[in-house]
């Protein structure tokens, strides 16, 4: 058989991940903090990009407009999308309904279209009780941009608190005057773990500093009186003992209780009463006092101020069962392309390399504005569909949370599941029932025992907790009994699933609950 070379022409399809497409995917999965950091870096690298000032107006789209069908998008800003309120609802949307875009006329509301207007979709439920108007604190309009726009955020006005290390160093310098004790104390401070315990054997200190073990114990005993109370303990029992001594509540009965914390964890109260030599009332008081103590004094003392969650989508009831949704302009970047500056510097370009650089920067800036617009639109699409699917939750609570998976939303809005997954990751929605991550509304399904609609796993967890909270202390519900009660309510669930949900909610077993409630009664 002879071998010879020949030239064939073949046609095939393949998906090419361009750098811009890869960056657009990253933008989609960024939360608002990560997106803000990314925008800051782009502003430093691209001289044609600048952050939009609050209330700034823009000219009509010119040559730099990026077309999207019949709807033009100004490449210099995405504020025409951010500054308008968008209204979405639930079940009664028809294909004939459109979203208004102000002076621009109606805009297509198909899954593939970019829509940024407002409209209302009614649901079958009634108005939500406890409605909160989120438009005032988060509004991107002129009313919300007054003279306080330049004021620092609330978290930036907190007092500058010293760290735990700084506080302990100050107390060490006051407690000891000799160099040896201060050196031992500094070494012990370095050995503290995040909970405030001494992590490591004390022999290590004596060996490293070549000092007597008695000096180490002496310094440790003194430093165990530092603030916060309970610091420099070597285990949990010693940490609780230090706090009880500070309250003058450490007695032989408490000492016996701390020496048998394993019995307390297993709720073996009868054995604890015998070990401590107290009756049921005294033991109950002792346990209640133990629960008021701080098992991790180091973490409490050196905790960082909580960072408030900034919702990406704001939701409130619009009356007559309608829901009003809008993007939170405070969580979205406001950037524009300075075309005047591009024209100005373009006049002075001398060679091809400079013109190529300017053209690339202008193209990158226009793409970024369009990508930010597309990201905001996609977030609103997903959020509005979630509201449609979970209307029962917003009207009646967690017991009416429907089973929902990514595929349900993806098919409804005409997107891929991976896109929905990226959108819901790290994005939050402020609702009349609280602030929830978008992923919270996706729960697995538990089939119905009577052949009806399936139940959400989250609503089943809520029902299990309600049954346990309302159980008779003399008739504690076992997992088998919970299964029987749930099946009577039409929920087909296995015993191991009930046990898994109960343990996830940190609810003790029926045996432990029986011991605890029996102790309270006696």
C-alpha cells in the first residue's frame, strides 16, 4: 500500500473562549466587592475610563454606541440602566406585556433581549405583611444623592479599637517590671491561638528561653488575670474556671462540674447530680451559669467589625400582590468612556504604535461598559424569575418554599445553567422577609406521599423544627415518630433524612432531649 500526502478541506464547529469572553464570565460571577476592586484596577490601567459622578448627565449615543438589535446602548455609560426602577412579578406575565424604557419606547421582553425598563406582573397572593420600602435608602435618584454622598460609610466611622495583641502587651508592661518576666510573657502571647488558649506545652517556653519552669508558671498565673477574663487558659475547663473565679462562683460543686464536661455534653444529668452532690434545681442553675461564660475569649476580644451585606437587588411589595424589583445602584459600578479625552489625545498621535494603543484602550473601555450592562441585566433576569418561582415564600413564609434547581431558572430565561450558577453566587436580594443570597432559594425536592407536588427540603427542615419545638416533654418525638407525622402531612421522607436534617439544625436526639427536659421538670 503506497503512502502519499494529500490536502483535505473539512468543516467543523468549535467554541472559542476569547479573552473578552473569559473576562465577561469572571465579571458575571464577581460579587459587588470583587467587582469594585476590578473596576478600580481597570481605572488605573485605562486612561479613557473614569468613574461617573453622582447625578451626571450624558449626551445622546453617538458614533460610539453599541447596537443591540433596534435598541442602542450608550457606550459611555450604563447609568440609563441603573437609574431606572425595574418591576417584575410572578405568574401572570404574558408575552404581549412589555417593559417601558422611559422616553425610548417599548423594549422587547424575550429571554434573549436586554431589558431595562419597568412593568408589573401580578401574582395570586395578597400583599405581604411587614412591607419595607427599600427605595429610600438605596435609591439611585437625585433624592438619594444629597450632600451626604461624600460622607464615609458607617463601617468607616467606627472607633479605632486596639487589637488583642496590643492590649495584652500594654497589660504585660504594667504587670511586670523585670525583663525576664516580660520576655516570658511576650513568648506566651505569641503562643495564643485564635480562641485565646495557650497552644503548646509550657516546657517549650522554659526550653526556648532557658529559664526555670517555676518562672513560667508564675508569669502564666499572673497573665491569666488579664483582660479579657479567661485568656491564657490551657483548655476549656480552665478557661471557664478563670471566669467563674472572677465572679467568685467557683466552689467544689462547680469544680466537679468542670471536671465532667463530657457528661454535660452527653446530657447525663443524673450522673452529674451524683458527682456534684447537688439537686436538680442547683444543677440547672449551674448549667445556666456555665452557658453565660465565653468559651473563646480571644476571638471575642479581637473580632473584626462585621461587614454589612450590600444587596444587589431590592424588592418590596407594590400592592395587589405585585412585587417591585430594582437593582441597587449603590452596589453597581458607574463608569464611562471619556471620548472627549480620546479625541484630544488622538490629535497628537505620531506613529502607528500610539494609534494602536489608543484604539485598543477605547475598544476595551467600550467592551467593559457593555459587559457591565449585560451583567446587571442578567442579574435582574435571574432575580425576577426567582421571584416568580418562589412567590409563595414571599407571601406565606418558608413553609411554602418550592423545590427549585438551576435548570428551572435556566430554561425559563433561556440561559445555561452555568450562567445562572455564576449569577446566584455571592449575590444578595433584600426582601420584606430579610436579606437572602440568591442561592438560598434553590433547594432539593422531597416527593409527596400522596402524589401531589413535591416539597422543598428547606420547608421540611422548618416543619421538623416546629414539631420538635412543640413536642410534649412527656412524649418526646423520636425520628421514627417524626417520619410518621410528616408522612401524614403528605411528605415522603426517610428516617435517615430526618436525622440528617435534625443534626444539621443542631437539635439533639430524642434521648438527649428527654434527659434535658426531664431534668428541667424535676
